[in-house]
C-alpha cells in the first residue's frame, strides 16, 4: 500500500494544481475534507493559506483496508494541524489516534436529517414490527447482533422482520439467519441509494456499530 499511496499522492497533487487554476480561490473561506486517506484538501488549504477542516468519517484500515497516502504517523500530525478535526464516533477517533486525542478534535455523530424526511403515515396496528439497519456489512457494524436480537424477540412472542441494507459480508449473515431459522424474517436489500426510503419503512432503526 505504500507504493499505491505514493501514486495516489502524486495523482492528487496534479489534480490539485488543475483545480486551483479553475477555481476562484479568492472566494474560499476554508476547505473541508471528509476522508482520512488523502491529504489533498489540507495541502490545497496550506497552499492557499486558508483554514482547513478535517472530518474523519471512516475506520479506513479495519473496515476498508485503506491506508493514508502519507502513512499513519505523518498524516496524524497533519490532521492535527487543521483548524478543526471532527470524528463521527469515538471508535473512529481512537482508531486514527492510538494514543492521545488532539485538543482540536470533536465527536459529532452522523444521522442528522430534517424531520419532514421521515414523515409517513402511521402503520396499521396489525402490521409486523419492522426493524432496519443500514451500512457496510461488517462485523464491527453489528448486523449479526441485530439478527440475534431478532431471535430473542421471536422467543418473547414478538413477530418482527429485519431489513439489512448495505454491501459486504452478506454470506456469513445469511448463514446466521439460516441457522437461527430466520431466513423468512431477515431481508437483505443490498446497496440502497436513498437510506431514508428504508427508514420510512421501519418502526425501529438500529445502530449497532462497536
């Protein structure tokens, strides 16, 4: 991945020069980066002498097997020099910073939306309880935990179905559902372009990430 990182860095530098020529940089107040992998935004902000905000939104190494272009130690120092650093969870922050968290880091969770986006008609009383979980299919996202929780509901006499949206390790989750005889209660929807369409179908939305 070191060779790939150097290649991406060189390609991004060329892209940065091209973007800089096309932009009216005098109108920029700051630059926002939403990935920990590439230092593209930071380097451009540094070149333009404007503030940079860095948003750490993924557990890049553990979930996607992606490594920072500049290497972890160097990119940690660079990220910490941004005017503001945001992580979407404590887990993401701790994976990125193995030791002490920088003072300019804030934890701001995802999931902000307008109330109107979730408005829907009330479900009939006899409608089966619908539970949804949306995201990358990975052990750290907790879909297996959700399936086991569905089994506990059934044992308690509550009939429910679980909608699982996302791509990844579907095979092991399907096997678990089959082993627990929940194959008719667990629906795998694959990649969904609009997650709000899933939220609108659910009575409960789960966030089981660890």
